[in-house]
C-alpha cells in the first residue's frame, strides 16, 4: 500500500507532466480579423423608431438636427469665427403634428440672414411631434433657436454648436 507522501508525489509528477505537455502545444496561427459582411435588413423588419424627446432641450436638439439635415449647403461646421457677421434668433412654434405654426424673427440686424434662417426652418418641415411636451390645452410648443452666421451667410445652430 502506498503512503500518503507517495500518493502526493505521484499527483505532483502527473501535474508537472501535464504542464510540460501543455507548454509544448503550439497555438494555431491567428487568422486575420475581418469584419463580418453586413446583413441586409429583412423585408419585414420594422423601421427604426423615431427618437422621442423627454424634455424641451432634447426636443430642440431634434429640431436643430432636422434643420441642418435639410440645409446642408447653408451650414458650416467647426469653430465659429471670432466676429459673427450676423446672429438671428427665431421664435419657433411647432404644432402637435410637427408643422411650423409660427416663425418670428426675435432678434436680427441683418435682413438677408433673417431670410436665410426662416427659409432653413421652412425647409425642415415636418419636425418631430412634440407630443407630451405640449402643456395641457396648448396646441403649440414655442421655443427659440439662434442661427450663427459666418461671412458666407452659412450658419450653425446654437443648440448644436459646442463650446467655442
């Protein structure tokens, strides 16, 4: 009968042999990583749900993104110039269906820039429905948006322009 020490010695030898064999094993060469081919959407797949704003600030972002997407030739990106040739503030009313129910120039010193801002707003309709953001009994959500113009009469929107 084997003693306890001999039994432990056999286990240690077997473990050492297993480690030695494992260290001799070579890993297969790694295959180059490839991105999987995009799968086409299924014909019966539902369309992406529209984003819903939970507050007025999020809604203003949705509207600003829609204005920019509808007016790519009239916008610029990057840092704002140190002196803005024109700034236009519009008071905008969006009805429950996403239509522009009111658009009024609140502040501007440049009629040409005001016309560009109003045309850009009109080009983006319809806008996301304000839904639950409408106060009880109100038919329109009213807010302001600021158009920041460069010398070429291209604009950025204050809601989306980061810190400068």
